[in-house]
C-alpha cells in the first residue's frame, strides 16, 4: 500500500511543467493529505502569498530544506 511522502503541515516547494512557479519561491505548506485514489498521492497546499489552496500531485512537490540555525 502506498503512503504519502509528505506530512500535514510540512513545508514544500511546488513545481509544475518542469520549472518552479514564481509563487513557489517562499514555499507552500501541506494543508491536507487527500485520499489515495489514482496512480499518485495528492495534497492540498497553501502559500502565504496566495488567497487559495492548490491540489497537486506528489511528483509536483519537493522538500524544502530546513533553515540553518
């Protein structure tokens, strides 16, 4: 059984079409893990720079590096 790679509340980078979107520079936060129905896990993500959430496939996300202390 497949599991989600990213967790609720995790910071991620959204990519689409093989390039980074302009809005993804500051990253997104996973707001919901969607049920696994198709070939790939899906998520709802939200950026502080946008008034809406996006539904994205797992292959469109990358981990954001944790800030250095």
